[in-house]
C-alpha cells in the first residue's frame, strides 16, 4: 500500500492562489474485541472490532494557504493547544513523503469534540481520523486545481488514521469496522480497517451505547504506555491467541444476531483488557470502585430480566452499556434509577451506533 500512495502523492508546485478551508466530522468508536499491544509501524498484535458511534465525534477544520515553508497552528475548542498540535505536526512531518505538498502550505487546524469536556472519553480515534480525512480532502482540492481529479479514498484515510492513532483506523466506516488481518475475513488487513456493515445482523445496526461517566479525569496511564507494557507481559501470547478466537466467534455472532455469544465475548474482552493492565510490570488499575458496582448491577439486571444488556470498558473507568434499540426504554429506566448514583455528578451520554464521517463544508 505504501508504494501505491508514495507513487500517487502530489509532488508538483502548489499554485500561488491555492487557499481554502476543509471541514469534517468523524465519529469515535468503541472496541468490542480490543486492540492492546502493537509492533512495527503501529501494527496491531491482534485484530479488533468496534462499533462506530454517533454522538461522540470530533469536528475538524483545516484552513490552508500557499506559503514558502510548512507552517502549522492547532486550536482546540477555540484555544491554541500546542501539546495536541505537536502530535498532529509530528504525524505530518513523519509522513511528509506521502504528503510532500505540506512543505508549501501554511495550515491552521481548529478542532472540537461534540461530547462534553472532561468526560474521560478518549478522543484520539475521532480527532485523528477527522484530521486525516481533512488532509485527504485538501489533497483532493490540490489535485483538482491541477486538473487531476481524485476520489476521497477511505482505505487510505483508514491507513493514515492508523499511523496517527491505531484505533482511529476504525473510525472512518459506518456501523462497525474490523482492523487487523484475520483468516476469517476476506480483505482484512493490519494496515487499515475494513467496513463490516454488510456482514452484520440488522439488530446491531441500531445498537445503543449508554456511556456512564464514572470519572472525568484524564487517564493516569496513556494508551501508548499501555501498549508498550504488553511487550513484557507474560500473558501476551495467550491474550493474542484468545483475541483471534474471539474475533472468529464474534464475526459469526454478528452475522447471525446471536446476542448470547455477543455478550459473552464483549464482557470477557473488557475484563481481559483490564486484567492485562493489572498483570503488566509495572501494573496499573484504571477501573474505579464504581466501575465494579456498575458491572455487578448490570449482571444482576440481566439475570433477573433476561434483557440482553452488557458492558464494555475502554482504557479507563467509564462503562459503556450496550443493548438493542428495542430495549432502550427499560434499560434507560434502569440506568436512571440504579446506575446514575455511581456516575460522576450523575453524568452519562446516550449514544448509539453511527454512520459515515460527515462533510462540514
Ligand atoms: O488507539 P490507541 O493507541 O489509543 O489504543 C486504543 C486502545 C483501546 O481503546 C483500549 C482499545 C481499542 O481497540 O480501541
């Protein structure tokens, strides 16, 4: 793939009057089979599958203008943010062979999240995918200005989003995505995600994700450090084998609409992710006591009502509750009466499975 995109890169002179603005909104995603552990150039140790979300998104605008040298400024929610900007700038400089035209452009990036501040929700998946799609859109305008029409290539977007932040590879497709090579899915790749929309039962296309905010604090251990700690983790080989098995069984369950298997795998994956953190060296614990209270309540509720409600966790203490749309009334009643007491200031986000990235301008 690299060769193809190196060959295709726009290497010409940027026209003097080339200026404009592109804007895209990209969704976040929540993994069911988790990506935890990487190697080489941001390649996953095992395949992962996620739901694309709808309410938790990043909106990014990139203003560009022809310049003598590469110029870069990054604003997050109206304020200049050098720390986050440095991450994007590094990504651009590391990949300038693919985007050599950036050396003739001044870029001003403005980004904001559609979900609340300090909700502890990771935004790297939505923010990096939104930025990469803006970059490809900018490249398209540039090619067009030279009479060379090119399509916005989502496989390419997923490839470069992956280089910026692994899980971002999965955010460019609607409903569900699979990232990582597996024999069980034709066309799957470690280099980019593929859409799963046409291989899932309709029940999953409108699934709900109610995100219970247990803590809005930023994580004590970054996911970069967490991936790194998998290297010395004695359980890593067993984990990667198990993840591959879970991918195989989950793909079958997603196709047939088998909710029991879906629940089993989803909860086991969430607990495994946190178990891996607890047995790395040094170990760390990202769950909070209220995370466990919620898990216990969810399992009791499911046993008593037989409503197919389950949980998953990201690399943090917040709990994602997953359930079919037709159970929403009963589950939301349960959330409000029993679970909000475990949430930080009673906060939660009502999300559901979402669609494509959206063009904003
Ligand atoms: O994309 P990263 O490097 O932030 O890693 C994401 C890791 C998890 O969110 C814990 C799991 C996943 O597959 O999204």
